C-alpha cells in the first residue's frame, strides 16, 4: 500500500474517532461543563485567578 | 480578480468577526453568556473576551479535565481532532483570531528574524504539561482545590487571555484591577514579550507557544487539505522556502507541522508548481 493511501485511511479513521469522541462527550454532559466555565469571567484567564 | 492573499485575509476577518460578534460586551463590561458558547472556536480566542461568542478550545479542554466530574474532555478533543484531520494547520492560517492579530503586529515595518528551530518544540511541551497534565494532576496534590484543577495554561501563560480578556475587563471593572497581583504581572509580561516577538518574528506565538498549533501540527501530515508539489514543473529555485513566513521548505517538507497553508508559496512560485488541495492521491512527486 502506498504512503498516500495509508494517510487517507488514517485520516478517515481519525475522523471517525473524532465523531465518536464528540458524541461520547455530549452524551456524558461535557458541553454543560464547557458552557458553565465559558459564561462566567475566567479569573485564571485574565490573570487574577 | 481577487488574489489568494486577499481572499485569506477576508476569511480571517470574517472568522474574527463571527467569533467576536458580541461587540456591546465591551461597552457593558460583560461577557456573552448565550448557549452558543457550548461550541468551541477552532482557533485561539479567549472566552473571557467581552466580544467572544464561542468558547476557547484550550480553556474548555482544561475546564473539563480539571472539573470534579471528568478528567478528560472527549467533546473538545473530538472537535479539535475533526478540524485537524480535515484542515490541519490551515485553521491557524485562515480561522484563528489570534493568528490575524499576530499578522497585524508583523505588519510593523521592522526587520524580521527567524525563530531557532528548537523553540518550535516548546509548544508541544506546553501542550503536554500545562494543558493536559497539570489540570488533572494539580488537585491530587492540593486539598485546597476541592478536587478542581486550575486551567494551568490559561492561568500561567496564555497571552491571548491577557490581551482579549484582562485588558478590556480590567479597564471597565475597578474591583478586578484592585485584586490584580503578581500573577497578573507574570501574564502581562508574557503578553508584552509575545507582542514584541510577534513584531520581529512572524507568528511567534503560533511557532513557539500555541498548544492548538501543536495539535493541528501533529495532524498536518494526514489532513485532507494539503500542499501538493508538481515535481515535473518545479525547478528547485528555492523561492517557496524563501518567502515562507513559517520558515518551512515546502518542496522538502510539504506536510511540515509548521505549515499553516497560507498559500504564499503557491502565489510566489514562478512555475505554478505548488497547489493547496484536498485530493492527495494525484500528487505527481
């Protein structure tokens, strides 16, 4: 198998894994944690946390 | 006809505008608190910037990993992996809001320098230590944390947060200014060093410090969007490596982790031997 084909297969494999990761994260409620952090002023980000 | 460079700038401006469309946040001194912030911007853009409408992926990754409930963010890693596999570091070149800011600093007409190659590895160390390890490990050694890890990269390093979050918020909040201490001095110093470095070194932050650039750089080798070199047309004149702002030799390393797919080599190649595209099987090298 040539190098380019290997790269394409790896890319599609990783894309599939990324979709599973996103779905799994959504199912276990990670977006709520992201939102909770993002809608309050992040004291660490601005250097006083 | 609009040149590739202008097209890229227009895409960068559109992305910057979309990620920072809550403009009245500056006047109100408040940050956007809508549901859109559940989504992550694929580039560096602090979610404590009053104008930010999306979350910063680096901050979000640390927030989830450092929370009581989780110690790894599948959601954010999934988003970054998907963007990285599709576009690689083209995200840095076209979408990242802080990338655009750095390019504006580089417009200051002073002599430009190359960054020593070994410093480009620093971003991988920062990613591993400050983004992945410390938010999870710190609560184990500190009972005062209550099981919640600090977003170490945001807290100790990120100049994006200082520029986009600290300065606008502190200028409108007396109470924030009054509690700023040594940590703020550290972060402000890093910001000043970064800005000065960006004036003299093209995209210094991207090259040396950005953990997102490290992630996308690792995926550059297999991303769908890639550089293609037509070796039949190429005369090895060296123009491409000479004009590359990221110090890459596209002929030798078209999949380099540093290439942000800005297309400068494509524009300047006298033989039109370089292309950016998604069909990688038709490469003639």
